[in-house]
């Protein structure tokens, strides 16, 4: 294969490994400020007053205006009672720490504060949970050894 053909295969693979998640929000502009202003994501396509795409660390998050928000519950795990459903992102350590400090300095509050899990284990990670303005729950984490994510 030529260099150009390899590059096209790599680009197609990168795009095929993206996920798309559509969530409901009460106010698109307020949610956009949260995702783009606080979290540092970037806005994408939109249909005024209906939906807004967000580049969620390379993935497509679509905010749909609604008057209904999904119910949630708490599930017991090693670190306590986590909110379900939730979604999030795995970040590199430096980006995670910068975002954590940005949130601490803002008026936003952690739903569940930063917590280091599995200390001393190859799966060691730091994680926190935060709500968007509509009550959708996000988990942001960083792993000491990202390659261990799917190892049992």
C-alpha cells in the first residue's frame, strides 16, 4: 500500500472508533457553556433550539433540548455509591489534573470528589464525577497504566 492509502486507512479507522452519545438537556446554551466553557470541549454542528453537537474529546456528544431528564440511581462499588447512568472520558494525567483544578477554581461542584482507586494495582486510576446543568452525570478519569483498561 502507498503512503497515501495507509493514511486514508488510518483516518477511516480513527473515525470508526469514535462513539456518538445523544443526551437530553434542559437548556442547550447553558449545557454548551458547561461542556465548552468549563470542560474545554468544542462545539460542532447544531440545529438552533433543537440540538448541539459537542466534540467530547474526539467523540460526538449531542445535546438534545428536552423537558425530560433521565432518572438515575446509585450503585455500590469499591469507591462508594456511584451515579448510574453516567458517561465520561479517559484523559491523560496532565489533562486530567488541569481539568480537576479548573473545576475546583470554578463555581461548579463535584458530585463525587476526586478519588484514587486501586492504589498500587496496575489498574490504578483517579476519577471524579460531576453533573452538567441538566443533571447528567459525567465520570472523568485518568489511569496510571491505560493499557490495562480491558485486562482482567
